[in-house]
C-alpha cells in the first residue's frame, strides 16, 4: 500500500469515527480533541522525516497570499449569503459566544482543511484523478461527513466545491482553514440557529 492510499484510508476512517462520536456517542468535543491531536502528531512525525512535506501539504508559505485573496472573496460572499438567509429564517443576531468561537474555530478549520485538501484532494490527484473529479469527490465526502443535517451537509459541500480548486491552484491550507472557521461560526448561528459553544461546553 502506498502512502497516498494509506492517507486516503485514514481520511475515510476519520470521517467514520466523526459520525460515531457525534451521532452515536454524542461526544463532539471529544472527537475534535482526539482528531486534532492525532493529526497534529502525524504532521510532527512527517515533518521530522521530511520538512519539505509542509509545502507539499500547503502548511508553509508557498501560495499564502494568493490563497488568502481567493479565500477572502469566499468569506465576503459567504457572509452576505449567510446573513441574508439568516434574516429570512429569523436566526440573525450576535451573541457573545461568537467571539471565542471566532478565535478558536479556525484552529479546527485548519485541521479540517488539512485533511480535506492536503490529504484527500492531494492524494486523489496523486492517484490520477483530474481536478474536476477531485473537487466533486472532496465535496461529496465533506458533505456526507456532516450527515444527517441537510443544511450543514449542503453548506460544507459547497465550501469544498469552492475551496478545493483554490487549493489545487495555490496550495496553501492556512487561509482556507481560517475562513472555514469563521464561516462555520456564522453558519451555526445564522443558518442553523444553534449555539455550538453551549453544545460543546454547556
């Protein structure tokens, strides 16, 4: 088994464990902690063996500016779309819980974008998948892992449809993770009418 295949299997396993922890065990915070620590350990182990892997994964400086500019456009468009939808749904508002989440959620956003882009999209590409197929597969899998919430599945699939082409072109995870985190906070409050801070720590 090649490293690309092993990483793809690990990504699928992470998604399956996520569904078990959240939907069966009701332990979302525990899953986030385990997944973040686990993938951070894998990154540290890989970097010790080959520091060049950081740029290959999009965790270095390469493409940072171009990715940030593209991600900023997605953030602006996403904020407008979420704001307009929230007004229509009656969910629009600002809560103080949003402030710590806007600071913390991007950390989890970076982890997710590392898994989706650096491990899933990159390895699909390495296995010969064309860019369109890579984008569609990442969108489908990223949406499915957020089952059974249809709104969240649709929102995350759209996010992957937008972010994967950006990553394939500019190869940097950091801005994608930050924007993912910020849009995630707005989506929970404005689209779903939920308070993830209370769900995690309440």
